């Protein structure tokens, strides 16, 4: 499984990258919404772990843009966020995310959110 982790804070990319690599995934990283969009111009992944709140293009906007592309129909997009209040959950899912992974994360929650066995 190929996974792209997008978060503007390096530390928030490091833990999931290590855990997913240990689980046998090929992991790529991006530090912004702009970098994520550029990544998809020349590559693809099975799962996108996407921070919702980033400077520049937000994770929600990246999600909306990718969902508008027919070739991205099978992409699993997981919101990677510290925001998980009930109203926020509804907004996040309405933006087109498949799942929400709340920070701080643990191995079990991460693997479940990307669709791997625990």
C-alpha cells in the first residue's frame, strides 16, 4: 500500500511514517496542501493522510479538489486532525474525507484508518 502523509509539522508526519513503514507501506510525505497537489500531478497513492488545518491550501480544500477529479475516485482520504468536535466531524466528512484520525494518534487507530489489519 502506498500512503502520502501531508502535514505542515514534521513531527506530525514522522510518527505515522514510521508506523506505516513498519506495517509494510511505501510512505511519501508532503509539508503543505500545495506540495500535495503537486505530488498528484506525477504520482498516485492508495491512501492520503491529510492534515485539515494548514497554511495556504487547507486539507479540506485539497480533499475537495481531489474529489473533483474522476481519476481519484478510488483514493482513500483520511482527515488527520486535532479537531474532532461533533460539528467539526460533520464538516470534515462533508468535505469528502472517508475517515477521521484524531491527533495524537496510536498504532491501532492509524492502521484502522488507512484500512490495514491491526
